[in-house]
C-alpha cells in the first residue's frame, strides 16, 4: 500500500467509515464498501479495505450480496477489514 494512500485512508476515510457503520447499524441499513489503497508490498496484488454489513438483520438486496461475492471469494463476512 502506498504510504500516501494509506495515510489518506487512515486519516480521512477510516473515521468516516466508522460513523457510517454506526449509523447503518443503528438503523439496520445494509452496506458494502471497498477501497483499493494501491499495490501491496510485493507489487503483485492490491491492498483492499472492505466493510460489509450484510447479515440478515440488515435485509440486504441481492445486488449488494452479489457485489460482495464478486469482490473476492476469500473475503469472509465481517464488519470491517483494513
């Protein structure tokens, strides 16, 4: 992950995602967000930051579930990932 992009994500985006998660959980709004923060240290893959609120209690639309499935088969349902 480039130092610049990592810094922008950590200082500007991550705090907003925390607020969004809180609001979505409070009002049971389904969400799926993914951020590409650039090449990883090997230069062969990308570092992705993913947030998915797709449990049944959020009643996610099929499109969100499909987007989540396409985003990466190795991703497991979790509230946040960095």
